[in-house]
């Protein structure tokens, strides 16, 4: 049962990542990640 849950979560993660790549949202995610990092360390 536990293995089924792990596999299901893994497949969901792969599906969501693939959907984001297909919709060309990779650049948006990187920009948001950079902004969050800069705000956390106080540079931005």
C-alpha cells in the first residue's frame, strides 16, 4: 500500500513538471526563484 502511494505521488509530480514544461513556464519559475532568493538574503 505504501509503495502505491509513493508511486502515485511520483507520477503526479512528473505530470505536473511535464505540464509546466509544456506550457513554457520554466523561465517564469526561475525568475520567481531568483527574486525569492534575493529577497531572503537581503540583496534585492
